[in-house]
């Protein structure tokens, strides 16, 4: 199934798909750290950790790798939360080094909507403001892969 709807490298990145579960189940898959750890990333169960403060102004942080010298992940802040309907948050890729140095990409914005459709949910994601086309290609394929992981793991989310 092809979830990526935008042309690779375009801004915004648009990823969407139908999932045969309720909006409540999908929203939980996006906001429960234990569930996010199962589907987020290039492979299922590839996150080291997921921390989510689910309130406006709350922070989220997903750790992809933790090495002796550095850690790599993504993080941001929630701007809007409508339970079972919508999430809007900032996004940046970060590398933290043991010596205290930090590299981070400029912030971009992610908007995810969960719309009831028949007996399931239509999920629409728009990720905008990533400055470099190569980065947009990578993030777009990452989101598309993650949507595929959600589909594969629906039974793990209470479907």
C-alpha cells in the first residue's frame, strides 16, 4: 500500500491512509509511548525510547539510537491536541553528544488528523517546513514506512 501522497522531496510531505480501527484506537497508537515505540521508524520496534507529554505545550521525544558518544532522535512540542481527531506538533531531528554539544535541524510542523470513515479511520498527515529536499525525501519515506508498520501492527493496538 502506498501511503505517501506527495511527490518525494516536495513541501509539504503528505501521507495518508485508511485503517480499519476506530479514531480512538488510532489516536492512542499516536499518543501512547508504548504503542509509538512499536510502529515509529524505518523498522517496527526500532525506537530506544518514546516520551510524550500529551498537552498543549507538552514535549515529545523519540530516541532512535544511543551510542557511547552520542544519541540521535526527534523531538518537538504539541501545539494543538483534539482527542481522537487531531494532533499538531513541531518536529526537529537532534543529535546530542556526550560532551554536551547538540546538533538540531530547524523546526518543521506536523499536522495529523483522524477522521471516521465507515467502520475505520482515515489518517491524514501533513509535514511542512523541512528546508532541504533530500531531508524531505527521507522524512517522507520514513512516515510512509511508519504508516505501513501501524497497518501491520493493528492487533497490537487493541484492534
